[in-house]
């Protein structure tokens, strides 16, 4: 499979079957904390970056199975999915083929465009991100494409929320000394009060970030978060559970997942270990792929992660 991957365990979605319509890594942001590394295709142009019929064929193939072993079908992956021009057609096709809820994980920047808002009206859950309550911090953390302005971003969120009747959960990623002061948090909360999401998820970088200097906020923030955000979900914990795969071809399946989702070493072993493919075989294969400069190892917060090698 080139475009469908997983299901992967997700802290918010349970088992999420991913559909990724973009080449790695295509985005209109360059977030300092991005777990996929640096943005290589930095663009704000909406177009079909991969052949639509090939993506549809894969969705069809996976959803033909009687047993749908996932909780959400999620458009997400190697960048910002709303940059895919015919995302609406992909969503409509998927809706006809499954009764499972459909989710789009987005940075929310293109909610300022009516076409994108209209496309997303038909999904069950939209998960955008808002990390800043002012333009300066927005530019510091998300480093958006020059066409994207903070005011347009907030207006887009508000316009979408006004007409969207399903679930709209905003994630706020907190980064030490970037947006974790009381003043920054109050500004974010004020924007969230204007938007009125159905849920606020507070997150911190739990996987290796694009910029090495990015750090999690200090541990003593809970009281401040409670005071400012009141009712929110803390999603600051590693996801648990196993990853799905479509074949026993380790290299193909493993690379398909880590292109979109860096994995902890213990997750890799748990997902791919069989009586034939022992833990030491898996570790050897990781070394070989690292030697070929296809993947890279990162030690982050005391855990070993593997991700695609950054260019
Ligand atoms: S975190 Fe999301 S929005 Fe930010 S650069 Fe990465 S893919 Fe783009």
C-alpha cells in the first residue's frame, strides 16, 4: 500500500486507519516541533500531489474487507491533507465504503477557504491545531507560508465552527519558552473562547521534534493549565497498542508507517516480531536501513525512536 497505512494506535482516536494523499513532507507550515522533520515541499498550492485514482483504488481495496478493524478512518500523514485538491472526492468515496467515522487531522490554515470548509463539513471529526494566540508566536512556532496570516487563520476557524455540526477538537501543542507562559496561554485561551471548539486537547512534543532545541514545558504546569483552560484533555502520554500491517514484508510495511509516524523501538519490535522474524533480526534490519541512510535513530526523552532520514 502506498497511501493507506495502519491502523496505528492514536491517543485520541483509538485505532486509526490512515490515508495519506501527499508525498513526504508537503506542508504550508514548518512547525518547530514537527515529528516528521523539516518541510521539504513548502507550498500553499492546493493540487493533487499523487494520482487520485491510485489513492481511490487503495481505499477501495482496504474497505472491501468485511471486517473493519479500526475506530476512525483518518486523512492525515506526510503533511497538510487539505493541500490535496480533490480531498473532498476521496472523503466522499470513503464515506460510501465504510460506516466507521471519518476524521481529518489538519493544521487548520486552509479553513479560511470556503472550498476547504465545504469539503470538511461532511466528516465526523475535524482535529485542527492552534498553538498561538498572537501573530508573533504563530510565526515563531508554526513558521507558516507567507500567504497565511494569523487573522485569516482565526477567522477561518470561527467560520468553520459556525456551520460545522459534528465534532471539532482543537489541539494546542505547548513548547517551553515559546508559548507556555501565563500570558501566552491566556492569549490562546481568548482565541479559543472566540472559536468555541467542542474540546481542547493539550499536548507537548512527545516524539523527536524538527528542531533539536524544542523542549517540553516544565512539569509544574498543571495548576496553571487547570486555572486557564478549565475543562481540557491532557494528551501528554505515549500512545499504546499495536500497529496494523498489510503484508509480512518488514521493510515495506515498516517504512510505510514511519514515513507518517515515527515509532519507538519497542513498538517496532512488538509490531513486527514473529517466530521467524526475531527481535535480533529486526534490530539487524534497522541497522542495515540506517547504514543505507534510509532511516535515522533518535534518542528522545530516554526513548529510542526511528524515523525516515531527514534530507
Ligand atoms: S506538525 Fe503538521 S502542520 Fe506542522 S509542519 Fe508538521 S505536518 Fe505541517
